[in-house]
């Protein structure tokens, strides 16, 4: 049974960094993965994608967020630098297309 668990969120000030970790269990390997974020009342927003090792990012996070996939550890990291107020959200990871059961997410709050 596939399980996804996100961690690493927290409360930070603008300009600070966080590293989110997504752990996937119950699969042989992970290749194509996404990081999403969601704020209350809004749709889930795709912020980063990795397809066969190639990453792409939403314009709003390009140059600040960096995604990496470690198949040996079955983890997907999201390094978030220079955080802004608008990065405040719950962050989730999933495989391309969202076919895994969704995890609980990890909350990132940027406040002054």
C-alpha cells in the first residue's frame, strides 16, 4: 500500500529557508513527482515537478525553490529559499497526476 508523508514545515520569517521532505513507501521506485501547495479555500497549486530527473517550477518560486528526488531513500525534497509571505500554505507531494493517496501535508507559515 502506497503511503506519502510530508515533513519539514514550520514558522519562518521572510527571507529564511526551509527544506521539506516527502517520504514515499510501498513503491519500488519513484520517478515522476510533484510538489503542490494549497491555501484555505483555494485549489491545490503545482509548484515543482520532476520528470525523469528534469525539474520545472512555477514562475512564483523559480530561482528560490529546488526539488530533488532520491530513489534510494524514496524521498522527494523541496529546498525553499528566500521565503515570502505568499509562500504560506500546506505543502503536499504526489506522483505525476496525483495517483498516490494524498498525505497530510506539511504547513509552512511565513510571518514577520
